[in-house]
C-alpha cells in the first residue's frame, strides 16, 4: 500500500510586536488552511508532537482499487459441431460467462483509523470478432436441451467461415467494471473504470461442410 506523506507544522506565533488578538487571528487562519488540506497538512499546536499519519478515504480507496486483480472473462459457446467444436455460419452462437467471471467485485481497506469499501459492477459481456455481429445484454445464459431459438440475451452471428483466418476466428470478450467507494468518514465517490479482456479462438464452419447426422446442430 502506498504511504501518504504529510507535512506537520507547528508555527511559532511569538514576538513582542504581535498582539494577542493578531496571534489568535493568525492561528485561526492557519487552522482553517490546514483543515481544508487534510491530505497534505495537519495543524499541530505549538509544543505538541506530530499525530499519527492520516490518509483520506478517497486516497485509500484509489490505492486499494489499483491493486485489485479481477480475473479475465471466461465463456462457453453453443453450438459446438464436429471434432473441433465449431459454430456455424449464419446461426446465432450463444455465449455465456462461466463461474470464473465475476459480475461484481467488493474490496475493503484500512489504514489507521480510516477504512473504505470499494464496490464495482458490470453490465455484462462485450463481444467482437472478425466477420461477426454481436448482440449481448448481461452475461448470457447457458444453453441446455429444449431451450427455444432466440431466447439467449447474448449471441454472435458469423457471415463467413474461419477458413481464411487459419481455421479459427478470434472472439474477443471484454467486461467493463465501474467502481465507487464509501469511507468510514462518511465520504464517497467514484473510481476509474477497469476493463478485463480475453480472447477465444472459435472455429466457424459452413453448415454444408459438416455432417450433423440429422440432429439439431446445437445437440451435436
């Protein structure tokens, strides 16, 4: 965890040419300045030692968010036809996230008397691929026998086989997480978004080049 460096100042307000009223006014101005810059300055009364280092909830949250490691997305697809598990040109390929892909993230951090909770969430998978057109809301749903066509919220359809790409089309999956924090001091705020990415090499075949044995291609 990155430490927070602070400057501790205990100014002397002595001097015979300064009245007590002027000293008090000067001291109040300094206190107000330090109070408005808590991450850089802390007021220390003359003769007092420095207090324990303090970090704001916002700075602690940003430091904690930087070290959070979110797993890259993993997915399954359907159909999977033939020995290569290919999908088919012109057919909606169902895509869904597996259990290793978090839909939300929560982390806590504490430094001294300050603690924060960071929460992050995502709206779902973002799909892209050469020769592919994606339509995806959320994290998809797993296909199983008997599910009607058109019932998946997350699909991608290809208009060309992957033969010209060496036998497999790279399917890129991204998940963008927006984050916010709440601190023990009552403060809250937003944090920079994080996007995780992975790529799956997906064979795409023309239906006439495969033998489906008369079955629904999704059941092969």
